[in-house]
């Protein structure tokens, strides 16, 4: 993946529950990611992040892997998702990641591009929009972070169970991005391409491509690669680090 820009998201790393996905990610960091020009993590790296003081032993190899990638010369940037929105300055120091706000405009091979986790675009999901508004309040975050670490970890586990139950009762369509919200965000930032995750629906949408969606990680990983020549490639990463191409498309405005 030499000199390419890589995008990943929705790894939902949970060392206790899904150690194989953690192993897959660590192999990715030591392997294919080392050849990249840059790595963007578009949120929900963790299944839950209850504060930058979380010193659970399972997180240490993940943070070390990220630090080593950055030290090897691959700048890594991180946008918070709805599971790890409490990742802050200290997380940045512990991981070596640069923290970006959501959304963040970048220039990708000359193309104005907007990066976001994606949940802000799911405006048809009223319940989730209420959750977002609630946890956006500084006093809500501050109050949560003053609670003991063990209590916060227990709360996160309970929240996850409730979220799983709710998801099963929601129609598919309201869990996806709202097309109007996508267009509004692109217009607001003068972007021609949006890259996001959150929905777990990996795809390249539009002709020319206007929206690229990275998939979630489990047994396999999902990686969006933009080659130096301007080709977007949605890839599936296998545990043995072989890469399968799911779909490709030229970056808009290039002659690739
Ligand atoms: Mn999410």
C-alpha cells in the first residue's frame, strides 16, 4: 500500500470480547499500514472509550501499535466516533494520533474532501440525534469523567447492551445517512467527496464517486485506499494480511 492514503473506521476494538479483531488491527499496523503515506481513523476505533485515564491492560498493545506506526513515519489522524467521543488530548499523546474534529475537510490528491465519522448524517434516527446532543454538553462529559473508572466502564457495558437491543428494533433506512444531510455537509465545506464510516455499509456511492463508506472490522478488516495515482479502492483485509479488492473507482477529477 506504498504511498497511499488509508482510511479505516468502526473497528469497535474490545480486547476482552473480540481479541481476534485486536490481533488483526495490530498486524495491520505492523504490516500494510507501514507503507502508507498517511492513515486516517474515522471513529469507533474502540467499542467504548470511557476516558483517557482508562489504563485497561488490553488497550496498551493498541496504543503502542499506533505510537510505533507514527514513529515509523506514518502520520495518523483520528476522528472520534459515537463510541469513543471521549477520546481527548491524553489519548492523542498515548496513541501518537493527531486528533481531528468531526467533520474535517482535507485535500486528497488535490480533491476537496470531507472526513466524518458519519453518525451526524443519520438525521432520521431521532434517538441517536438526542444522544448526540446530550453528550455534546460539556457539563455532561465533565460529570461522567469525574466518576470512578470502574463505574464508567460498567456504565459503558450497560449502554452497549441497550444500544444492541434498540438497533434490532429500528428500520434499516433510519440507520443510514440522510441524503440531504450529506449534500448539506458537502456544500458547506465546498467538498466534492465525503469519506465516512458508522453505518457499516462499505461502498463507493455516485458516478463520479461522491461518498465513500468504510466498513466495520470483525474477522476481516475494511480499508479504503487512495492511491497516489488517484484511484479509490475499497479493500477487505484478511487475517493473513492478504488484501481483496471489493470495488474501485477513480477519484473525481483524475484521469486514472
Ligand atoms: Mn459509530
